[in-house]
C-alpha cells in the first residue's frame, strides 16, 4: 500500500469520528441548554467550544455567544476546521483519493453525510438543529458499520486506527473541560445543574445506559470519571481506545510488516492504563492526567505517521 493511501485512510477515519463527536456534542448541548437556566446554558455552549478547542476561533468571528451562533459555527462553518461540515469535507476528499479501497456502502455513507450539510447556511431552529445532527450521527454510524463489513485488510485497519486515535482525544478533552470549566459560578457541586451536566457528558459518548448498568449507587463525578477513563467495557473510554489502538497496530504490523515506535508507545500506554486506579488519578490531579494523556495521544499519532511514512 502506498504511504499516501494509508494516510488518506487513516485521516478519513479521524475526520469521520471527529464529525460524529461534534454532532453528538451539539445535540447534548442543545438538550442541556433546554434544561438549564440562562447562565448555565451559556456556560454549556462556551464549554462545547472549549471541548474541541474552538473558543478562540469563535471569538475571532465577533459573533455573540448564543445557541444559534455557536450551533451554526460548530456544524456549518467552513472557516472552522473542526466543524461538522469541515470534517466531512476532508473525510470525503480523502475517501475520493482512495475510492477503490472502499466498499460502495462506505463511500455512500460519507457522501450522504456530506450532502446533509453542503450548501446550508443555517442549522435552523432548535428542533431542526437536533434533526440535522441526528441525521449526521446516523450516517457516521452507518460508515462505522460499513467499515466493520469490509475485508479485514490494511484498508479497514488504517481507518479504524485513525478513528480510535481521534476517539481517545475527544473523550479526554470532553472530560477535562467538564471537570474544570462547565459548572457556572455559584452553582453547587452535586446540585441539579451539576447532575445535568454530567449526564450530558454521558450522552455525548452514548454512555447513559452503560453507566446505569455498571453503577447502581447513582450518578457521581468520580464514577463517571472512572467509566470514561478506565472501564474497557465502554467503547469510548480511554482504556478501550488504548486497547483498540494496540490491536489495530498489531494487525497492521502483521499485514504490512511495519512495526516500530508507535507499537511500543501504544503497548506501554495500554499496560499503564491497566494498572491505574481512579483514586490515583484523582489524587494526582485529573486535569494533569488528562493533559498528559492528550499529549501522549498526539505523540502516538505522530509516531504512526512516521512509522507508516505518511510524511
């Protein structure tokens, strides 16, 4: 496989995953805003921007921070590289570059998702915005299903690897922003707003039911944190993502013969997560732990690029 083909497959996986996450984030924030008083609702939209590092780009637009403007920026802004439409543009460009490596179903799901947003100027009112991001999630889930039905080969492994690296980054950023920023000043920890916001975090990663199945004692920040970091049963947890990166790199190593620093780094991270307890993470500083994880994930991404000669 040519290195540029491998790079297109990997980044296609990352961009589709990023588009789905941003759509989930918009949906969860719309629902949280509907449940919140105005200060809490404004904090929720501000935090949504911070999760995907879009607060400064949004401020540069000069627009007022309100639900309609932020929802449009996160879904339809062609000037923001992290918006849903921008991610789908890049995913589609990469898919076109490797069209023969994809099944018809995989290509069609990316194209349909792109068509949902192409040419739109506004996501519409609250219900229209929810409908739009729900359709986007349905198509990106369809893409994931199509990849799961592809031949088990370097093509599907590179796509899965990119998606999993992206998923780990998204979950870490989501948890970090909530822990430090989301609760408005004057609101009580453990109060109604705090509970609504932790529930929104679970909704963003499709983990509300998973939490209820695994924890019977009720919703607490410590248990949500444990679920999103250490519980391998949850596909979007850091531990599950770290494990999947190792598995995909192993498969690629056997299929392509390329093994190296990325494999070693991924295995070390996976082993470390297996030995970690939530008490140690909290005691050492959750923010510091998540910052270190995000930096390590970026380093693994760079090692993958070098190992498979993306650049």
